C-alpha cells in the first residue's frame, strides 16, 4: 500500500478493510495467497488473534507476513492470553517491525474455544490496552519506567451496535474513545436503519467508524448467528432473501447482499467505511467490493 | 452466610487417591458440605457403602460439626479407636477441612471432594460466587455487584462484546454482570459511576499466599 492506514483514515476517503484468520499450524500457503489477493484491494488487513479462542498461528506473525508482502496490517490484540508485560513486549516488537496499527479487543472467553482448561488472563481490558498504548507512546511503560525508544500506533477498538441493552455498550464505547481509540470497527450489522440510529449517536464523537460486514454464506448461517453470536442480528427479510437463492447460489446471494449494503453505506455516507469479514471465503472479498461499486479500494 | 462450595470427585479418582489403602476413617462436615449435599450424613453413608463394595474397611465414620474449626481435634479424640485402626482419613469436607484434619492427625487426610469457590447461599440449594477476595474493593462504584467476580473476565470498565441479552457468552444461565450493574446504577440514578474509567488492577494487593498477623498484645 502506498499510504499508511492512518493517512487513509485522515484522507476522508471511504475506508475498506478486511481480515484474515491465521491457520492452525505452520502451513502458511493459504494465508499468504489471501494476503496477496487482498493487499492491494483493501486499505488494511486485520489479522485475528486466536479468534473465538481457538489456538492458531499468532496474529503478530500474520501481521508481519502482511507487512512483508507489501500490505498494511492491523494487528488484532486481545487481552485474553497475555498479561500487561507480554502485551507491552509484543507492542514494542510490532512497532519495531513496522506494524503501526492495532485493534484492541478484550477477547472471547477461553471456555468458548478449543483449549477450554486454559487460564484466561484479562489482566487488562480493551480500554486499558488503549491506555497502555498511549502511555507507551509517551515513553513510559505501565510500571512507570522510561522506555528507551517509544512506540507509535494508530489504535482502534470495536463496538456492538446491536447489543441489548445498548447503553452499557455505548458507555464503554465512550471510554474507548477517551482512552485514545482513533477508529472503531463494529460487530456485524445487517439492519442499516438501526445502524443509522447508532451513527446519529456516534458521529459527534469524531472517531472514524467502519461498519462490520459479515458475508452470509447460507440462510442457516444467518439463523445460527442470530441464535449463537452475541450482538449479531440478521433481520428475517434477509434470511428469506438468502432462502430464495437458487440451489448452489447461496454464496452469490450473500455476495450480492454484502455488496448492496456496502454500496448503500457509501452512497448515503452512513459511516466512514466498512470492515469486510468473509470468514474463510476471503477470495470473495474482491467480488463483494465489485458488487459494491468499489474497485481496488479506490 | 458464606459457604465453601464443593462437588464430589468421581469415585474412580477417590479410589486412585486411596491407592491400595484398605482401612480408612470417613469424615464429613456438618456445615458447608452438608448444605451442598456433598459431605453430610447421607453422602458419608453412601460413600461408606461404596467403599465397602470395593472391600475397603471403613474403621469409623462421622460428620464433624465444622471441619475447618480447630476444635476438629475433639472429634478425633472422640473416635480415637477408629482413627488408630485407619491408614488414612477420607475427608468429605472442603479443602479447609482437609487441611485442618491434616494438621490434627498423623494419618494422610485425603479429599473426596473438589472445592469450587467461596459462595453466598442465595436460597435453598443455590450458591453464587460473589466475591473473589481481590484486595481492592470496587463495590462502592458498581452498585454493590462485584464485576471482578460476577463478570467471567473480571472486567472493570463495562461489558465485553459477548454480552447477550443480559446473559454471559459462556453460559446462558449466567447473568452478564455489567448488565446487572447497569440496571442497578440506573435505578439508583448513579449511571455516572459506570462512566468512571478504572485504571489497571493491582493483582498483588496481598501476594499469594495471603498472610496477616495482627499486632495483638
């Protein structure tokens, strides 16, 4: 990428990011293929950090690969697996290797993943991780000692606009902004009218907001998310639309829906950009963006 | 009343711990494990009959009134004969009781239960963990509900993204602590307290193992 993610955020352009989940194992072929596919298509690529508490190749390693292949990585960092010492060390390492964007997350609970007996750390929470970054940028560590060489990051966080009740989420959203979040990626949204109401509230805070778009791959997946994924709500008409797809055409329908949503978000300037999560179908991200009328991230 | 909350170990694990010992004294506790139905008289009798089926001799059994009390030695003295015939004491108490017994007798004290948490009795047969003894109480800012304990992740600054219609992402039977705190503070007209940013926790207020010595005369 010729511009850093921070420069893109400041440029006023409609921001497009996507994400990759590293593999379980050391065979990086598929991830590298997806990095090459996306690096010039989107403005930045998130690399997930043991998403859903399933142990994988580290986000730091994935972010380095994105960087090495000429992409702009956003390092996802959760507070689940590392205490404040390990988090600071990884932040210094990331900075020293040219990774300049961090997405601060609390992290899923250990018990929902594939190492159910592991110790969940949560020494910090997401807003405290943001504070840690800003503290280290000022040349201090969390123990109060001076750093010989500080860090500098474009730091972001997430929000769940469909959470119920919503007010506790909004209070935390405001804490994240106070703690220094420069951009916010949302949990998946499907009801744009609801999302507009959230944006009416969020816009005055001046933080850049990217709407989370998860590709629907089948109507069953939509119903599964409604039942099992906290803070995700797929309205019934969209489920019906997925059901109406011809046999073998569900994915194409999902691409069409995702593209249509992105197009509307951009045309109506509902928020500052989108974060596209294709969850294993990364090769379809360019198709989604074509459907949305956005080519090559322009 | 706070209670030490326990569950029974699988019987196979108890047998492994006994590891060939064939003469044991069996002791329950009249307080917490009686309430939890893990080590009261019915459970002690049930364990005794299961042991007998495995040809393990129960030299005696009793339910100690409060197994973690230093007076446990009186219970031992009352049953001196049965203790002297045993190779070990199988404890159907919490770990406090096991350790108290272990200091009182020369025999190995072997736990038949796992101690889960120190809980509050919320009604008959209902026990909740409400305090994690963190050494830095935040209840004054959280509507009297402890997020360090009641939030699975111990978060201080509000809910995570896993909060799900008032329930926790790990278990739909468990409430989201931050939803409870929010509702309580809202009711009290004190939502501003929820907006307060909590700095990093001190996890070593009293470094483990906790030890306090009062300067008594």
